[in-house]
C-alpha cells in the first residue's frame, strides 16, 4: 500500500509540474502577442507571431505526451489497487 501512496504522490507532483509549464507557455504566448509596438512593420510582427505559434505547438505536443504518460501511470495505479484488493480478499478467505 505504501507503493500505491508513493505512486499517487508522484503523479500529483507530475501534474503540478505540467500545470506550471502550461502557465509559463500561456505567459509566453501573451508576451508574443503584446509586443506589436516593438516592430516597425507588419511583416516582422507576423513573422514573430508565426515563430511563437510554432513554439507553442511544440510545447503543446510535449504537454500532450506528458499527460498521456500521467494517464498511463493512473491506469497502472488502478490495476495495482485492484490487485491489492484482490490479494486482501484472497488472504481473508
């Protein structure tokens, strides 16, 4: 049961870290859209926005992969809990 609790805490820590990265990515996007006055012409600003879009796309891909992994850990945890429950039932018989 200690291993299960440790796994839950690990998943919780992973999700907090993912949430922090999402907040940082949001800040990066907001910064990219709020710098219009730094560019002399629209072409440079648009190029900057395209770069920001490319970066956030990569960031979102990473977040998706990390959330998929957290989901897999949760699935594995459910199996471990079910096995623990089954083991306890067998031992009580």
